[in-house]
C-alpha cells in the first residue's frame, strides 16, 4: 500500500521518484497485494494490482537512497543485511516521518478487517506526504 500511495502522490505533485516495495521474508514472492489492500486502495482511486511481492536484497542498498520499513522486525532484518554504516543509515521506520524519533510501527492490517486497512492507508498517506514535501524542498 505504501508504494502505491507514495507513487500516486508523487505523480500528482509532478515529482519523479523511483519506488519499489518488498518484504524481508520470501513467503509471498510473486503474489499480488492482499485483496482487501487492493480494495482499500481502489476506494481511494489508486490501483496497486500491478504490484508483486519480492524479497529485499542487499543490492537494494546500492539502488535506493532511502529504505523505509514498516515495523521494528523488518528494521532489524534489513539492517542485519547492511555491509556498512552508510547502508544502515539508509534504513528507517516509515512512520518516523510523521512522528520523528517515536519509532512507531505500521500495524499489520491483515487481522483488522476493512477498517484496519483504512487506518493503515491514512497513516501511510500522512508519511508519504511528509516525504514528498522533503523531496520537493
């Protein structure tokens, strides 16, 4: 959801960015986003049906300037793959954009029903807006 929200907002603001989303595990590689996530996004006029899950790879440290994670577990998993301090500094919790230094996690909406996906959508949209404003200067 974060990638879809961010890329749509970037397009609306005419900001050119490269985005890609992934997980730290391999259990959903190649799969489309959860149908409830797709429905939530569609309700907000955003289509993420083209996205497919992939696993984080160490080359992502070289390909991207910043790497955002949704929770502490993913943070630890990604930082553990870093080869140096420079790579570690690229990794941060996404909600720290909205709530600096509070280290809040994006809750997993999987068990929260439709409202859980809507709640996560709002969180991700706020942090996406902050990030795009940072980029736009």
